[in-house]
């Protein structure tokens, strides 16, 4: 029995795609397909505002629990989460739905998946909307090597996620609420002082380095937070952490894409205060992405907004997406 969705107008389906059982959240039953890929630590629920808005505009909107998350299957093998497999998941979902083409949308890790999926399968996508994580092509050096050189003995969450299997997810599984409540905040959200301030990895894991929140941000209410936490209480964190364990493998298995360019119309959206873009301004981001994106229509940075952009500023994000789709004539 499929459980009911907590969001009005959104229903769940179970489908088979790329050899796995996926739970997908669906809104709208006709119109251009919009495929929404979430990041870490998230679920289909991070797209609740877009599911409602775009289905009401006449789109068919689908947000899967990505592999390893929520009620979608979670293989144990680290290699089951490499970027070619994740891109094949997106194709598998299109095929299971009987759709030839889709608008590909991604946030955070879902953005990495979205960039690469459109890069590998350009004929199956009419447009790309990437959020928070820009793309500048395959780097000359493995990103994992670069991070190790940069951080050495200091803590960095991606390196933490690449430690022997079980270390990071054990911490998170022991306190899902502690992790998610500390991450799901705005840039200006008040916090208490962190328990660990020593930058060295040996001083501890990640949760004690994140100050405990003093209240919730205005875009997240307690039932929403509880729902997200509940998803991870059920699924655990291993699947999501395994995405990070493939950074080096992904670099190795994409040599053939070295000179491949993104050819579909593309929009990039981020919060101006998103730590992922590290203070980069619009011009710098446009320059980096234009080197590998043939049709970059716009880079939109939303003032005072942080990493969870489509949840923090849903109205502005929806409007930007809608304007872009109108401009490129993908309208119901």
C-alpha cells in the first residue's frame, strides 16, 4: 500500500527504473514533463512548492526519491551510486513514464546529476535548470585530490564522507534530527555556539561543529522538519553519503566527456549567500559555466538567500523558472 502524500495535489507512485524500485511524487497528469532531482540530505519533499506551482501551470511534474533515499531502493555497494548510474536512473524514470523528453531540474547533488544527465543524454532533454551547484566541466585533477591538498588534517564534510564506510553515516543515523535541524537554516538563522571549534578532523565529526539552531527559519515549520527527519529515520544516511564516495570514481569514468558541452537551454539559480558558490558573483559564475554551456540563458542569484534556495525563496524560484520556460517556448 502506498502511503498518502503530506502535500495537497501531490500523490506517490512506485515505478521500476534502471533496475530499482523508485518512489516518485507526481503532480499534474499532462503537459511538458518536469523532472526534479533533489540533493543531500533531502527527499522529494524539498520540491513541494514546485510540484504544486508547476502542476497548476499545466506541467506534469515528477520528483523521485533519488536512489538511496526515502522509499526508493538503496543498494549497499558504493559503486551503485556513480554518476553514470545516477544519470541512467533519470533516463529510466522517463522511460517508465513513457516520456521522450523532459525539462531536467536539479538542486545540490541533484544538480550534479542534472548537469551530467543532460551532458550524456542531450536528446532526451529540452532544457536544464540547475540550482546551487554550478558546472565548469571536468577538472584536470580529481576533486578529491584537490580537497585533500586544500584541507590536509582539517575537517571538511566531503572528505569526512569519504572516510572508511560507516563512519559518517553512523554519526548521522544516531542523530538525524540533530544534523538536519542544523543544516536546514538560513544564512542569518541564530545558532548557539558549536561544541567543537577545533578545525582538525581528529577533534570530532560534523554535528558538534554545527551550532544548534535557536528556532526555525520562517520557510520551514516544525511538521515539515519532522517529515524530513522521519524520512531519514526510515532510510538511514548511507545511500546519500555514497554519492560523495564516488567523486573520484566519477572523475575517472567521465574521461570521454572531457570535451563534451551542454547544448540545451540552461538556467542557473542560487542563493547569493549559498556556501557552495563561495561568494562568486554573477559575472564569475557566467564566465565559468559559459566555457562548457552553449546556451546559458541566465544566472540568477537571490539576495540574502542560502543553500536551500527552492525552499527558502519558492516564489522567486518559481517565477524565474517560469520566465525561463516561457522564453524558450516550453509552455503547456
